[in-house]
C-alpha cells in the first residue's frame, strides 16, 4: 500500500452522500465492510456545507442537518480515519445571505470540535472562502487538515502550509493552467492527490473515477519538474502522515 497512489478525497457512494443521517452512515459502513474494499477504502464522515434536499438545488447547510448526524460520529469513531467533507462554501448563489454563512460557520466549528475530541484529522472543502476557512481552523486549534481542491491564492495556501495543513489537487487541474502557480509554490511535502470522484475529472460532465488519480500525479510532476514516481511516493507518504489510521488497515 505504501507505494501505491492514495486518493485522499473521493465519494464512492456519491448519490447517498447527498443525504444526511442514518442512510448515509449505513452506506458508508457497508462499503468499507465489503471484503474486497476493506484494505482499500478508509472512511471519513462529515456534513458538507452544501446540501441537496427536496429538489436538485444545492442549499447552505443548517445546524439541524448536523444535529441529525451528530450521533454517527461517535457510533463509528473507531472506523473513521477523518472528519469530512466539512468546510465553508461562500459562493454567492450557494450562500446568498449572512444567515447562510453564519449557519455554515456554526456547523463547521462544531465539526472541528468533534474532530479534536475524537483526535481525527479533517478533510476540508473551501470555495470562495479560502482565507476564512484557514483562519477558522487555526483559531480552533486544528493541526491536521487536508484542504481539498484548493483554488485560493498562493499566499493564502502558504498560510495553510505554515499551519501544517496539506493541500490536494484533483484531475480537474489538468483542464487548464490556472493552478500551476499554486502547485509550484506549495512544497511537495504538503501536497496530496485526490480525485473527488465522481466530480472534478478531466472533462466536466464525465464521471470521474479514482483511477484518474494518475492524471493529477503526472500533471503535478510536470509543473514541479520532478518524476511522477516522486510525486506518487511523496504524496502517499503525506497522506499516511495526515491519515495514520488509513495506513493501519
Ligand atoms: Zn468532495
């Protein structure tokens, strides 16, 4: 395992992951219990800042969404290798009001405190909220975090690096050169690989899969001028440093 690729952030039960509560947790646990997967898949559990309910529109998370899920963190604490996907998404059409932002913040902070209590790292989403996400985690005393699909400014990313956080990039980085500067500036020792399957693949509307991790590996290697083997090895070591329970499986 140590020398393979580690996909630090993917949603292998995507449809179910849009729901909150028992069904979600059951699905998560059922997948990791399947014999074939047991040594390959390490579960994280968390309430995303954006939820889908009723129609297909995404809406900002509400504190009651977390209340319903809270017991499951404790019930499955032994199996979980991290808390996530949690975070902040202040994209204007996702969180149009200050109340939406406040609710997201309350849900995020509560889950950071659960992570501290259970001594687990966090797997974090931030969109249009990179700076405030990092600041919040620092204020809350979080020392182990993955900033997934980070697309903030390099200077903000380096604040995260200073706090000891890791940053992961999906195959979608290969779509254009927008994040080359970011990838160049972040030391390889702070980079992880992810796919965010089924989203964030090379092509927008094609289902992404964990095997595409090789694409972000090659891309990062190209941008940094090192070999893909180096990126694979160092990012796997980084992943196991951040999620040590995933390495004891
Ligand atoms: Zn995700």
